[in-house]
C-alpha cells in the first residue's frame, strides 16, 4: 500500500539509480533511469515503487512482487526471480528507509509565529522557526534555528533548544537544555518534578526540592507520552542519539550513554546509570542506583535489581543472565510437568 499523500506528501521522484545511491547499494538489473515514485511491501508494491527484504521468512514473496526493485542483502540475491531488479546492500532495512526518506522527506518548518501563540518578549527565537497555534514559550527560553514547536506545546522559562528540534503537539519542557535535532512526539513531558519525598515523624510525605535539570544530547528522540523527570541534586541526562519509545518513564538523576534504545513502557528508577548502546525490551524496568554496562541488553518484561556487566544479556524478574533464566524456566516447566508450546508450522 502506497503512502497516503494526505499525510505523507511526496517529494521529488527518484530514478532507480538515484534510489540505489540513496540506499548505499548496488543496482543489479533494471533500468537505471526508471522513475521511482514510492515504496511499498513486497506483496503490494507496484512497478514504480521499491520494496525490501530483510527477513528470510518472507523470501517466498519475491516470486510474486511487482516492485521496480527490491532492496536486499547479497546472500538473498540468488532468490530473486529472473528479470527482477535488486538494490544490493549489507543493510537492506536501513537502505530502504533512506529511499523512503528521500521520497517522503520530513516536513520543513513554515517560519512564523501563529497569532494565537504566546511568546514572552524575552524569549529568543532563531531564524526559520515555526511556532504553532496556542503554543507557549516562556521567559528567557531560547529556540534554535529551524525548530518546529507544535500546537499547545509549552516551552518553559529558560529552556534551551538547539537547531532543528521538533516539538510535538501538547508536549511540555521545563528545566531542560536540549541539543540539536531533538524530537519530542506528542504528549511527551520533560523536566517535571521527580518522585522524591521524605517522611515526617507524623507519617506525612514531604516533597524534596528537585533542583537539577534535564540534559538531552543531540538527536535524542522521545516517543509519545514519554516522561523524563529533572534531577534532584544532579542532572538527568540522555546521551546523544538515545531513543525512547512511547510511554517510557525516566526517573530523576538517571543518566544514559550514547545511542541507548528503551522500548515502550520501560521504567528506570532514580540515579540509575546506563552505558553506551544499552537496549531494553518493552515493559522492562530497573530499580534505583543500578549500573548497566555498555551494550548490555535487557529482555522484555524483565526486572533488573542489580548491576549488569558490559555486553551482558539478562532476562526474567529478578533479571539473571539469559542462559540462567532460560535454564530456570526449563526446570520450572519440568517440575510442573508441562511442555513448551509447539513451534508454528512455516
């Protein structure tokens, strides 16, 4: 199914040769000058569209595809029917994504401030910034050149956004310094008070002042309704290139290295530190004051309660090294007298 032009306006058409160049691949077969107007899945892409294959399970669909060319890995080229064109690259999904982006580029800012927006006189607005309806930019905020501030977004006092940031509808930022090309999807919240309190002798909860900031590195992206609390005494920090999926919760004083990926509904308690390239599956969580080493992986729905070494893969609740967790599951099944579910027939 082609991209709906109401939501994804097409850019300039590419030739097949230009599509291969965008993907960083080699064109094998086909007419290099053939116009390419879109992308689509193998089973429905048309003769002016490019598709891709990145999973052997779908190799059978190569026989029926009508796509102008298929982006695939070198080892899959032999499975392509005769007469079909291929764009060969070691990274088919990445290459396909770059073609799609070239054909459907992100909307450029429409410079200007909507009449219904409220922008404090002391705020500094860079060149080419778009400020949408009913957005609020408070005193002393700095908005870098080429940013897009969506409708109903609130940019708090003193917040700094680097160049090219995209701030979605109904988002809010306070106590935050953000780098270049940071993206907040609709409803994301950054810089709110962290969950910190003391208990009085009378048993009441007394909120502790949260005096830190949130520092977002270049190219950080937050999914819809993700929340990042500001630090209590030190800063909450998301390293450059880190990606948060929808509904991720980051507690106060948490820090991540570069390029971490946190999938939907992950929760990280306060003062936990993640190294570079850490990956966490959906609905997993980490208790407070834990250290996660570089390139460690946490399986979905796991509960991490102690430090994880660099490169280690953990799963379960409490999370153990994955091999130990799988052995424990097997032993539990044996005790219960049950068998693992049969694998589906291909």
